[in-house]
């Protein structure tokens, strides 16, 4: 188990891709810290022995409290996976300020808040791994998702800049951009929508949360010593 003893924070870990990532890293021996906003789902992680802290990544005070809790318990932070995200879809001409701000605040500003708070102990440790979860939508765009596309494209640019800032301290920062993954969100698609999506994917199928988790696991493990500032697409060939 090559994550044995590593202190790992995964945001948005109560469902979907985030849950799959957190489970994979815990199975590999990590000391897991998870966040989310649903106490019932966080209790399930507590039953698994994880440190589960309710936190809104858009709230700086809550993020600072989260990091203080981790440092009090473990004294270090080795890995951060920023997965927390929301959608609020709609055509731009009908999009409200709230719809725009909610998505940008969670998907992009949330990454900023978590990275700013966790980078401090990593700098002192002179070591760390950060993976920020973006989306293929941040690369190719999608009608009705200008807010989501902007937030996920922003995560890519943010991560490249941060990777350059912290490389000298042996902190690696990368991005994973999933395509269409079987989650609660994609399960809500109609059969017609699903078939249209499958026609765009060279592999002819959607992915699983475990597919994304495998990529994240490699990037945050000791097997990765020389990859930083990169965006890895996990999308069945959608963005070729």
C-alpha cells in the first residue's frame, strides 16, 4: 500500500467521483480526511475511520478551521484532492448572477481557498501532492454551461501557475479532467441524451469513478516524481 500513513484530504468526498477517489486512497493505506456538507453522508465516512469534517469550501473561515483540525490531529498534510463542485446549467442570456456566482465560487474559488490554506504546511514540509479535478467541459466547452466551463477552465490555469510557484519545494500540482463518468448526475440523463454522448466517445462507453480514482492515485503516489502542471484527461478519448 504505497499511500500508507499519508495524510490525505479529499473535498466533495460524499458521493460520485470524490467518494471513489477517497475510497481508493483509503484502501491504499492513506489516513483519510474528507469534507462535504451532508452530515449523514459524512457519518458514513466516520464509520469507516476517516476524519470527516463538514466544511463549505467557499467559506474561508470554515476552510481555515478544517486545516487547523487536520494539523491538530495529524501535524501534516501530504495530499490534497480538490473535487468539490456544483453545476447550475442554463443559457447565458437567461443565467442569473446567483447561478454564475454559485458555480464560480464553489468550483474555482473553492480550489483557491483550499490550496491557499493547505500549501502552507506543505511548503514547510518541503513536499506535497495536489490534484485538482476539472472537466473536459473546461477544455471543449458546452452549450448551457458557460459558468461551469469557465470555472473548470480556470482550475486548469490556476493549477499550472501554482505548479510553477511551488515546484522548488517538491510540491507537485496536477489536474484530472474527467469526461462522462457514471454518477448521480449522468444517471439522470435520458436514454436519447446518453446515446448522443456515447457517439462522441471513441471507446463507446462512459467511465466509472474508479477510472478517475486510478489516475489520481498515480499522481499523488510516490510513483509520480516528475509530473507537475499537467492536465490528464480521463474521458475515453473524447478530447482527442
